C-alpha cells in the first residue's frame, strides 16, 4: 500500500484508557480528527464516550466513533450493531458526527472460518448502515485484513501497522489505506500516557469532503422515500382534495430515527393539541432556524429533544411514528415562514414554503434540474382566498369568464382583456364629448409616446 505523505491530516483514537483529555491542547497540536471508542460486544459502552465526544466536538475536531466487534454469528453481529447505534443516540446519533461509524474487527479468539468472518462482518456493516443511515468503515490490523474478501472492498479501510517505514501490505480487498494507524505509542499534549496516532490519506479538506455531512444537498431527503409531495393532492385519510403543506417521507424501520434537516432551537416537542397550530400532527418537534423559519417534524412516535435545546443539523430529534391523523408510519415535514403565533400556522398554503427547495437554498446550492423551476402545485380551478374578491369583480364585469382562476395566462388572453379595457375607456370618455375617433387618435399618440 501507499506510504505516508507530507500534508496528510493527522488524528488520534481514544478510549477510557486515555482518561480525562484536554481537547483544546490536542487540537492546538494539529490533531484534527479523532475516533472515540463507543461500544464493544452486545452490552458494553465506554464510560467516557459522551464526555470524549462532547469535548472533542467543542474543541473543533472532526469526530467519529468505533465499535469493537466480538460476534461469531450473523445474529450476534446484528445485535452488536443495534447496541452500537443505540449508544450513539446518547450523543445525538451517528449523523451528529462528522466521521462515519467504524467496525473494529481485529481478532478471532474462537477460530471461526474465513468465510464466517466475512458473513459476520457483512451482517454488522449492513445492519449498522441501516440503523444509522451512514456507510461505516472497517478498522483492522495488517495481518487480520487478509481475512476479508473482495465483497468488502467498497468499505474504506482504516488499518493498523505500527511503523513509519513499513507500509501496510496489499490485501485481497484493498490496495490502498484510507486511514493508517501508524503508532500505538504516540505522545500528544493534552493526553497523559500513550495514544494511537493516525493519518488520513489526504488533507483536512479532503477528509471533510470524503465524509462531511455538509457536502451534497442536491437531494436533501437522501435515505428517505418521498411518498407525497408538497402541493395539491387527495388527502390519504379524508379523501378530500386539499393542499399538502409539506412532504411525506418514509424511513425503515417504522420507528426509524429522524434527524434534523436544519440546525436551530427546539420550540415544540410533544403531542400537538387542537388549536396550537399542531392539532392532528401527533407528536411534533418544531425547530426554529436562524432565518426565523419553523421546521415541523410531525407524526413522530417519540420526541428525543426538549424545548429550548439547540440542535445541530443531522442530530437525532425523534423516532418515526403514526401519531395524530396519519395513514401509516411516516414523517410529515413542513417549513413554515413564521414560528408565531400558533407556531406559524395559517389556514391556507400562504404560511408554508416548498421544503426541498428551501433546504437547497438554505445550504446555498443550486438544484440539480436548473432548467425546471420548482412550482407550487395547485388546483387551477380553485381561486386563492387572497384573490377571491377581485376575481368575483372582474368576472362580474366581464373581463374574465370566471373559469380557471389559477391557470397561467397567455399573451393572447391578456391582450383580449387589455383591448376590452381600452375600448371601454374610450367609450366612457366619448360619452362625455361624443367623438370616439379623435379620442382614439389622441390615445394612440399617447401609447406611441409611452412605448
Ligand atoms: Zn404530510
């Protein structure tokens, strides 16, 4: 495999054995990323997990976690993935961190076969990705790596070989390392005793680009199935044609984790009651972003945050459910223009925006299909409440025939209306002095002048 390289970003990995860490000192000494021990087997959680994650994040390191695998069967591997994912919920879920979760698979005390090792690894990785929504990476040793077959080549390799000069060996599954743990006896200011040293195959910005959650907003709802778009639709429960104020998204399993699409302050996190602006919404988490828009996550089975709490983008905020009026487990997500009064609720669609476009704009990226502007779907035969009065007047006055109030107008249609208006005005003025022809000539001069 490749050698180490000047300019490659440096990091560490830690567990409870490093004790209390001065993270600001670690960061000041150019250790830009850290993998923190989270769990082991089906029940063990590192007692320093939460403190380490909080400390490292607040010092500005890029943070990931790892799980030490002990399973010898696919079923046990799945149970370990569940335990790992569950422990991560304590720190806001895997998506609250910048680096992916890690399967640390490095020994075989029970002597299972190579084939079985790959079955166990695959079971753990697949289940972990399903639970966290993030593709994990594999940590292993230089010798143990030879057990993994090419079906695992698609996972990034973090490999241990304690040498500055002897590079990790080429393996059936990998010819390059993504991260190299090149020492288990490093000294880093801020940490008492030895610590593992790691190098990423690239610069800090390469590392952010490879795993950063900030990268791609072309589909803000990646990982979800969009089952009902924003706009006019037949309501799935009532059957009535009605404006859908948000989007319906589905994750599996039915009580799967729901993460914040945008950072902000939690201003509602419980069952919505009638008249609150969240009636029929079931258990609802509402988060106010820095632009004063309110992000509404409805029909949850449980809220995982509290009012007043600041949440990060990607942080776990609750679990999918079907509380309130809902045709099945899904997330109804809507973005309101205001958060007060009644949590920004309006009877018409005037108070909401199209969520996909809002997120794309919010993160400052252009949509993939630039030539196709996102338009609000509406029923063209229904007049908007704000226009109803005027529409009734122009219809009564004969300028429009009263059909298709919401349709786009063509140039010929607007021409007919304008010309009718012009003729009527001429008649009106002529009625007072009797000479339509000369007034028409004078109006033509005025119209020519104003071109
Ligand atoms: Zn909905």
